[in-house]
C-alpha cells in the first residue's frame, strides 16, 4: 500500500473563480484588461473633479445671486417708499382764471388792496373745501390772467362804475395775499390769455403732485377745443373742473367737464354789457345777451335840460368835451359810417335844445367819400425828408398845420427850417402814413388813419391829413 500523500485525493483542487485567462495561460490579456480598468478609473476621477469644480462655482453663483436678490429687494422697497413720498410731497391744486370773463364781485374790487386780499383768502378757502379735502400739506396756486387796461375800461363804463385805480389796487392786494397767487396782466389780445391758460393747464396735468386743475373759463366757448384735447386721456377728465361764475357756455357743457358753481359772493354771476361798446379783444363769443330796453330817463333828462336852458337868460358856453364831439359830428360826410360816440353827438346836435347854442364853426366838407385830394410828390424829396432822424426831423404840426401846439422847449423837432413846397408835400405824405394811436376809435372818417393830434388840429383849421 502506498502513502496517502501520493493519493490523487491529496492534490489541491483549482478554484472555480480563477480567470480563464490564467488557466489558459493568457497573462498578456490580463495586463491589458487591468490597464483598461485603470484608464476608466482615471477618466471617472477627472469627471468627478470637474463636477466638483462646477458644483463649487454654482454654489458661489447661487450665493452671489441670493445676495444680489436681497439687495435688490431692499433697494426696491426703498424706491417704493421714496416714490410714495415724492408723489405725496407738495400736493397742490392749480386754479387758472380768465379774468376778462370770470370777474370778482364789485364789493371786492371797491375794497382796493384789502379787497384783493380778502378775495384771495375767500377763493383759497372755497377751492380747499371743494377739491382739497383730506389732503395733507395742500398748496393752492392761482393765476388770474387778464387784460388789465381793457378790464378797467369795461368796469369804468359798466352799470356800477369803478375807478381804474381801485382795480389796480385790487390786483396788487390779490397778488400780495398769498405767495402762490398772481394777478397777471397780459395786455390786449384774446389769444394771449387763451394760450397762457391752455399751456399752463397741460403743464400742471403732467405733474403727478398736481391733484386737480380748476379752470375759470365757463364764459368762453373758445376753450371747448382745449378741453377736448385734454380729455383724450380719460384719466385727465377726473382731474379737471370748470369754475362757473356767469352761466356756462353750451359748447363748454358739451365736453362733459365737471362744472362747479362758485361761491355766491365770490364772482359775478352776470355779464357786464356796455351799450355801443366793443373792447379791443373783439366781440364776446359767449351766448348773446338779450337786447336792452330803451331808457326813458335819458329822454327826460334832455327835456329837463332844455327847460332849464329856456328859463335861464344866459346860455353857458359848452365845455371842451362837448366842443370836440359836436365838431366831429358836423364834419362827418353823409355817406360815411358813424361811431357810437359821433352818433350821440349828431343826435344832440339835431335836437331843439342844441339849436339854442350858436354853431362853433362852419362845417367842413372833405370832398367825395371824405378823402382829401391826392398829393403829387417827388420820390427823391420824400426819401430825403424820410431820412431825417431824431432831432433833425421836421415838425409836422409846424409845417402842415402852420403852428405847433407845443412850445419849442417841449417839441424836439425842427421849426425854423425854410421848407420848400415839394418838401411840404412829402411831409404830408409821411403824415398820412402815420398810424393813429386811437385806432378804429378815432372820430375822423376815411383815414389811413393818420396821427390823431394832426387830425384834430387840421379839422379845426379846415383841412385834414387823410388818404
């Protein structure tokens, strides 16, 4: 029997997990397989490092965005607060009044400076109570745009005459009452007041802190297109109101603007109608007032004057004002148009009472159509006379009328020049080209018109400088 070590059972058995390559002797294949695994591991490691870098960058970016977001939110909150503060800072109401139509009551104007201050205070209280409730720190800006000279004439000739100085004092007091109140004189010309109110209304409506715009334009239909232009934006309609003194014109009502009746004692509710009077700004384009009834007291006054004249033996000499009107009426050609003042003079002249007075001077007949004969002149002489400047100019009164109404100390033109006939004709042509300072109210007919003083002196001496 042999030893147990030599038995086949004593041999070690091969593991079932041994690679086939080893069992087959493929060592080279094993090395290659290991190298491929190493490369795969290295590649995975590189990808892992890139992912780590990306994750770190993303983390930093996220943290930066979070910081910026927090800063943006804080800044946005500050801007919202600041915006609300700005929008609510200095709130104001703009009141724009066309003072030629929306006029203050007589009692305010008669008060002069104090009346103006009281009117400003009353207007401010009315606007604050009507449009500015529950608005903290409200300011009220008032601009009254007016032709002061024209308004003085209207009030002076109206049913309750005012002294021009009273209106001037009233405007001063109105402006002094509040720092934001202005009584602005824009002079003659309707478009000046219209354009100023139109542009200021648009400017204020573009400001957010302007809570409301109040327009004193109820009397004038010319503002209706302005309201239509503003109301293209519906949001603007809620911020505009019309302050009514006199009844609102129908064209203003058609715009569907909010109309607020002014206080009973603040503005006049009636229009001032002056018979035979039309201001420089042209006729009023509001609804025409009813025709005035004839006034019997005027006829009674004439009769009383005539009775007084019959009972008094001496006849008083007419004053200068009556002399001018009567002379102008007597010289008017029959076919020429008459101004209201001259019509009144002719009526007085044709009355029996007027015939008690002796005529002042013979009537003057200026010829066909009220024109003087044409003047034949030499152009070169006309240019030479026209070329004279300042104190070297010839006095028209001296060389055309024959005398100068001013003394030599007050008249700065030449009086001692030996003028030729051609130069005198040229001077007459220049006089005809000079515009009359009284415009269409000049009482003399058919003129270019020439200077009013020459009109008067030549009319009294029997010759007018007319075209």
